């Protein structure tokens, strides 16, 4: 249908050519950078051993939201990063996605995860040994890429990886433990999820030439975005549906993981605590009861409110950045992640 009306029904307005078009999705602000990142990422998966390449491509090709690269590239540009050091920023974004992918492979081995990104996990398809090696391979590729950076940046990345391992082990230590507290929960997710966002943002801001306080602000932004992201991830794990989240609904409860809904429900309800810890492996009937308890509307609202508090902290950081489409993209990314349904 031809019309001179915009999608809202208002007459179309002429845009001042000097005004940059507002980005609809944050990815549009860094479309070219993301395309370069994707090409480099895929090129690094190839190996002299075809099976390694196959497992890596199986996990990464065409799958995954590329949220971390998007975030890193937006931070780089929002902090004033120019084309002069763009290649380093792209390598950072690629390295972060490689490390994230490595942790997913290893995480599925630890959890016996059978579904990932809506299809059989690499573990189901290739077995534990190949999945483990492929994870190691991706991890090494990341450090091959960024090992040339100055020492403090390599240390930032290494510290994030150390935190990832500690977060995973801390989570394992608190499995089936209904006494896990919100502060322990926050320590886990700060390590297992937010550390990579924070490190990526810190390196991106440094590469952009930001001063020390702006670098610290970027790190804070990564921390808060990562925490809000994981809180919503925990919520979606209990709400599903499987087709949208790409893994079985209720996986966290089945595995005894002290996710945010679990910790909040356990705080309130002695019967929940009993079922969650009892025998370490809930049957289907108990699982249904546990899921019903964490799906109470007030508990869902509490999780959303906690994620929103982190999002507000993140927005306060973006508000301190110079106005740009990249800053707007970061603000939009925070909104999308906090309100996402999958
Ligand atoms: C997925 O989260 C897992 C992580 C974010 C961290 C996993 C860390 C390791 C396996 C340590 C190894 C580290 C390196 C550097 C290779 P999730 O379990 O909440 O997400 P999911 O529900 O999608 O599995
Ligand atoms: Mg997992």
C-alpha cells in the first residue's frame, strides 16, 4: 500500500540530513563493526583438525545473540573510539564471544546440558571429550587474538576468566542448598556472567582512549548490565517456553542451581526449602511444585524489580556519556535486555 503516512499514522516528517537517524535496534549503530566481528569470529574457528572446527562451527555458526560483541562495540564507540583503533576493538569483541562460547561448551559438560540454543548441545552430538577440547580451543583462540595487547588489558581479560571459573565452582558448591542468600547469589553471577561484560567494557573504553574515570564507569556499566542480564535469564529459565529459551524449562531447579527465583522462594517458604534440597534430585511431581512456587506473580515481580534496579544503575552510567547514537544504543540495549521475553 502506498501512503505518505508513517507507521504511527502521523504525516511523514522531513529529517534534517545533519541529524543522524536514531537507531531502531542498537545493532544498527554498529552494523559494519558487527559484520567485521562476525567474519573474524567464524574465520578463527577453522583448525587443521576438522573435528575441532566442526564442533566450534556447530555451536557458533548462525546461533547466539552476539550480545557481548554488540555491547563491547557500543561501549567502544560511545567512549569516542575511532576507526584508528577499531581493529583492536573488533578483536576484543571477538575474543569475548570466543571466551563466552568456550564457557558454554564447558558448562554443558558440567551440567550434562542436552539442549543449547534450541538444538542438541555439542555435548549431546559430539560427546564430552571433543566438547571439552573445542572449549579449550576457543579459549586459546581468544588469547591468541588479544595476547598482543598491553599487559594490563591481557590481565583484565585473564582476571575475568578466573572469575568465570570461580563463579562456576561457587555455584556448584551451593547446588541444592536452600540456605543460599541473595548476596551469595550476587557473588556467583557477578563472577560467572558480569565479569565478562565488565572486562569487555573496560578494555573497550581503554582502547577508545577514555580517561581512568570513564574506564571505571564503563566497567561498572558492564557489571550492572551483566547482573541484570543474568537475573532475567534466571527468570526466563522458569517461565520458558522451551522454543524461545532454547533449553528445557526449569533446568536451573532440576540441577539444584540457586538461581534468583529459587533463592527468593527459599527465603519465604519452608516447604520449598524442603523440596529443593530433598534427595538432591526432585522427581517430576516435586519439580512441578517447585516451579509453581517460583512462578508466583509477586516473586516474578520481585525478580523483575531487582533486575530493573541494576538497569537503573546502568542507565545512570550511560547518562554520563557524551550524547551519541552509540550512547542511545547502549540505553536501548539495557531496556531490551531488562524487558526481554527470551
Ligand atoms: C553459563 O551460565 C555458564 C557461565 C556463564 C560460566 C561457565 C564457566 C565455566 C564453565 C568455567 C570455565 C571457564 C572458561 C574461561 C573456559 P548458565 O549456566 O547460567 O547458563 P545456561 O542456563 O544457558 O547454561
Ligand atoms: Mg548452565
